[in-house]
């Protein structure tokens, strides 16, 4: 095996193999990234499974491991020097491509237009498949951009520039992994905090105005989600129809049938929701402060009326005070009914 020819510790060998891989993290080698493939090579796996690396990577690995140069595995396909391009006018801002990019080479935010940073894109094409509206395509790498691999470097300076870019791509990938781990830790801490509400939280909830009536109803949320599901199913079906050959293979036809069924189910679900009557909006509960103020006003009006009666004021002067007491009592009754 290749690892038997190396005199240094296995970990050092893995690091040096990884330094020669293109750092696209594309998975075409059958591993989830370049580092896992480097570990596989160190354990004797073939050195010709990296299409983005191509002949240059195979030669470099063969020289490092002192093994014969072999042809690139044709079953892995080809991966020329390329860069992702987003047709910005068609972008819906779903952020799925941002989540897929292993080196954070796509700028954008939810419901805003996305754009690719050409100098940082490694051409892995992992962002193409998740796009629900098929607005991403792979284009040849511009001549003024240094490729991570592709063909053979003709000069030492060119080879060094590619090595530096691979190292930079690895750094961006590792930084992204660190950020994702940190964000996941934060989410877990937030979930733990929500699952253990404190007494103070309950007190704040009672004191703050209740705003649940302003939130969309369950019917509205389901209707919105059904429309999104239908749009994504339609886009995936059209994308597959355009990508597959004519006529499609048996496997492709089976996939098209499945996508067609998903599209029909999404249409039926949306139609059912649109026909179903929308449930009435939930009753809004009065704020505790409103009811409290009403009770205070009633107590004041009653005290004022009682004082006037004790002073033997004329009936015509007591009438407005009695009306004020009646209004205060009716207000409390209406607030109490609304809360039940």
C-alpha cells in the first residue's frame, strides 16, 4: 500500500496528500470532502478518483507516494476549471445555494439577490442542484482567475500560485466548519433555555401585551407553505426535464415519474387548502392593565356616588354619577367577556 512507502507518521502523510488535493470539497471522489479522501489514499486507496484535480493531481500524488502514474478514473466524470454563475434576475433569495457552498463563496440573504464571489469559488457545482428555480449554471473559469487545478502547471510560479489558492480554499472551508459548529452550539443553548422557562419569563409574559392575534393563522401559514412547495416541485420537474436526454434512460424516467407525482400532490394540496374555509380569527384577550384600570375607575365612581348620597345632594345631581357607575360596570363586563 502507498502508506507503507512513507517514512513519516501517518498524520503527516495525510496532511501532505491533502495539500495536493484541489480543496473543492465536491465529493466526486466518493468522500464527503478532500481531507477524508486524503485519509483514504494514505490507507491505500487509488490516487485517480479526483476529477477536479485531474492529471496534475494524479502526477503530484504519484510523485509524493512514489507510485506509478495512472489514468484518471473515467467513472468519476470530468470537472474542468469552472465557476458558478447566478442569473440574478431569476434568483428568489432562498439561500439554499449559500447553505451548500463549502467555502462561503456566495453573498446574499433571505429574500435578497445572491451573487458568487468569482475569486473564491472553487467550481465544486454543489450549489446547482439545491436551487429550486434552476438559476445557477457553471461557466468556464475566467482567464484572469487562478485555477486551483486544471491541466498541468507549466512553470514553478504557476504551480506555487495554484498551491496557495488551494491552501486559501482549505482555510475558508475550515473557517466555515468552525462557524457552523459555533452556530449549532448557540442554537442548542437557545433551545435549552426555551425548554426551561423561568418564573421571571412567566411574569413578563403576563405583563406584556398579547400579540398572538397579529400572527398569521395556521391556515394562512399552511397555504403559504403549500405555494412554496408547489413552486419548488415545478422547478425541480422542469430542471430534470431539461437536464435529461431524449429519450431519458429508464432510471431517469423513473425519477421523472416520481417528480411528476410530487408535483401533482403539491397541486392537490394547494387546491384543497384554497377551497377549505378559513377558520375564524382567535379572540383577542384584553390586556390585564386595561381591566385593572377599569376596576379602579369603577371604584372611584362608586366612592364619588356614595359621598354625594351621604351629602344629600339633589337627584338631578346624582343622576350623572349613577350613569358613570353604570358605564364603568358595563366596561368591566365587556372586558371580562372578551377574555373568556
